[in-house]
């Protein structure tokens, strides 16, 4: 198998922390069983007959998220070898690997509190909650819809507009 074929293998995640740690320890780069590192992406279209690729128990949730520009986290887990697990915040569904567009890691998660600069606020820097993450195809970037005190912020924001995050836990 050539290096190019290895990089195209669905179980290879060359940029993930797990793969980098394995490389430092001279461990093989391919992870074929167990947990696979998180990847991010979106479904710009619904694959033909997509309902057949979704776990029967998850059709309703998947129907809300496919197709959609929302950025989903995907993991492969060993207890459902046939399916990958897709997450959008606390919404989770299982689906066989299928057509989707991979996106860079957003660096933040739904529900996370982040601070934005005073350039976006007339007073002080504001603490906002990430409500939605979506792919903007014209700019080819992930944009965030945020809220402040229960009110949606008028403009979508990019990750570089956040000063820092105060919560590093992951919800997908």
C-alpha cells in the first residue's frame, strides 16, 4: 500500500493528537479497531437512499441533520463496527460511512461559553454561548451563531473572533 493509499484509508487521521502520539512512540499509524479520533464535517446533500445507511433507531435525528451545513463530529466506535457515530452537540445518530465533506476542527463545541472582543460589543467584552456551528461555502469557513443572555447575536462569528474559551470539555 502506497503512502497516498494509506492517507486515503478511512481509519487514518494523520493530524489527530492520537496519531501524533503514536508516531512519537513509533507505533503504527493505522487505527483499525476501537476508538477513532474525532473528525469534523457536514452533509451538503443527502446521499441517495440515505435512510438505508442510518441505524433504524436514529432515523428521526438524522433526518433533522442531513442534509445540512451544520458541522458534525464523527467517530468510529468498536461496539457498532458497521456504523460511525455522528454528533451535533448532544444530538447523536449512527450511520454507515457515507458521502460528506470533511472540515477542519472548529476548536469549539456547542454550548461552550466563549469571550468575544469589545469590537463586537458597545461596552465590554461579552461572554456568549455557541448555539450553532455551520459551514459557509462561499468563505469556506466554519461560522458560529452565538447568544448572549438568551438573545441571538446579530452576526455569525468566526473562531478567530473569540478571545479565549473558558471550558475545554468536549460535547461533539
